[in-house]
C-alpha cells in the first residue's frame, strides 16, 4: 500500500484532500480560502474548489468515488451553503456529475428562473431521477393504502353477488360452521358497494407552502400528488402558494412539470391559499384537505383561523402537515399550530413513508390526531 503524509494511504490522502477542499476553507463564498484548525496550529493546506467549473466537476466525481450516496448528498449540500457554488449548478456538466437528491432538486427549483437554456434539460433529468426514486419508494404503498381504505369505507351487507368479499363473509359466519356437513351456512353477506364510474369516492386537496424552508416537503408533496391523481377513486387538486396562489392540478400527469411549476422562496399568505382551497370543496364530508406549511403566516391570521374553523365545521377533514419530508420538523408557529389542533385540524410533521397510511386513516374518517400520537409523530 502506498503511504502518504502522516502514514496515510494514497486513497486516504485523496479523501482527506477532497474533504479539505470543502471544510478547510474560509466561508467567504468564493471557495478560495484555506482555513486552519484541527491539531493546534495545523499547517495550512492547499484546499478549496476555486472558482472554476472544472474544479467543482472533478471534486463531485471524487466524492462519488470515495463515499456512499447518502454522504455525497450531505457534502453537496454543504458545498452549496459553505462555498457559494450555487451558480456552478447552472452548468450542465456539473449537474450530470452531481448525486441527485431531494435537496439538490430544491436548489434547482429555487434557481428555476435563472437556469440558462442549455442547462434546463439536464436539470429536468436530475429532477426526474429523484421523482422516479420517490415514486418507486411510495407509489405502491400509496395505491394500496388509498384503495384499501376506500374499499373498507364502501362495505355493505347487501352486495351484488359479483361484489361479495368471500373471505370476509366466511370469517363473519364461522359461528355457523356445520361439522357434519363440513360447511359454513351463510346468513349474511359482506361485500362492497359498486361505485359509480363517473364519480370519485373522495376529494383530496393539497395546499403546499412553497416558501424556501419547505423545499423538501414541496418535492415530496408534488410527487405524491401526481401519484394520487392517477387513482380514479380520488379526485386530487394540487395548489402551491406563497403570497400568490397557483393551481397546478392540470399538470399532475407529470410530476416533473408540477415541480417546475413551483417557485421556491418569497413571502407567505396562508389565508389566501386556504380561501382558494375552500372554493374547491364540493362535498365537505367527502373531502380531505392537507395544508402543508410551517404556518409562518404573512397574511391575515385572524381570517385564516376563521377559514379553517369554517372548513372543519362544514365536515371537511383538515390536516396540517408542518413538514412532509425526512429532515425533521422545521421551525414553525407553535401558537398557530396549537390553534389549528384546537379547531379540529391536527398539526404535526410526517415523513413521506408515513403519508400513505395517514391518508388512508383520513379517508376512513378515523381520528387522525390519535393516529399521529400512536405513531409517535411530532405533535403540537
């Protein structure tokens, strides 16, 4: 094994150099400093990514060779925040070298208006890779949870013969088992009501706060919304908001289009968004409305509270998700979150993996607040 300085192998030296380029630099945004620290007055090393795209491209390639994907994603995020290389992500060759993840997608969405034409296709490919990964992870569980919840909600004891659930029927009639005849005498059938093909069984409305702090939640909500839209049993609406409101429902055929319809950053007018969401409600008792926001309200808070109270009182199932991501709960308005809970709109953070079960609970009209408590989710 080739030994380098301080008894390190050649590979260890290369790894040390890659980390030094990121963490042994002055955080002045240009990536040109070399910093110091560690053991006493450690010798200053030649580090930093400099100001050139080739240097960043080589570094991105190196860290992908040295570290697993999860670590690479952390290093990329630190490079953006510590070294100010966000502008470098506008280069298609750098995007091709980067490890796609939710946080990189958030950065690209925040730069959407600044993306040069030659970079946009590469950016869409990066976003699509992340979208497809989320879909692989969640689509089956989402579909199973939703359809299972609606099937149970539509059970009847007077089904048509073709709609009989024979397993459930046999279990319900086991007390009528006749040992001599080795058969079960059925005195009641269990099955499902046949839904009208022209109408969805439930309406789901997603109101998504697109302020910068909600970037990861926006990505997951957009993908989940598109998956929901593919299910005819639910009618899905997806709306993003900051100080304005944008309805992206007509783009749900392609989650990448949905995400590129988002403009991260800016202020927040939750009241206006909830007002628009209320205008979409046609069947209150058959509607689940998710408000995905940190509740940092820049609009009329009194009006917002009144709107939420009106929705809950009308029979709409209102759920406030302070985060829909794996990053933990962001800073949020504890006072407004507590008020939502008091109104009957439970407020908590949820991971994407838990969302299908959460939605199924809401579709069955079960106690969502109790479900959150049982699963140890962050609650107000």
